[in-house]
C-alpha cells in the first residue's frame, strides 16, 4: 500500500513537472508572438508616421511658397502704388514746419 502511494505521489510530481514545462513553453511562445506583433506594429507605425511627416512637410513647403509669393506680389504692388502716387512736396514741408516749429 505504501509503495502504491509513493508511486502515485511520484506520478503526480511527474505530471506537475510536465505541466510546468508546458506552461513555460506556452509563456515562451506567447512572449515570442507578442514580441513579433509589437515589432510589426512598430514598423507599421513608423511607416505611417514617416508618410504623415513627409506629407505635412510637403504641404508646409507648398504653403510657405504660396505665402512668400503673395508677400512678394503685395510688396511689389505697394511699391508701385507709392511710386505712382502724386507727391505734394510744398504741402509736406509746410506740415513739417507746423509740427516741428509750432512752439
């Protein structure tokens, strides 16, 4: 009877060791799968991020160029208006005289 109990306990310990090995293998496999999935997700994120950054940089360059061109056109138009305007030098000098020497 004692020998049967020892055999049963020995068998149960073997089963526990086997179960522990299976659990360790499962955990190892799960870690591998999680690591692979994380790696794929990181690669996808990086690719999408780089695409978004490239698109936004392109849009920024385009809008900057458009604003610069509009600025240049506005400054040129302003300079042309100033050059084309009539200058009343005697009235300007009289205004300066009244403002500066009005004491």
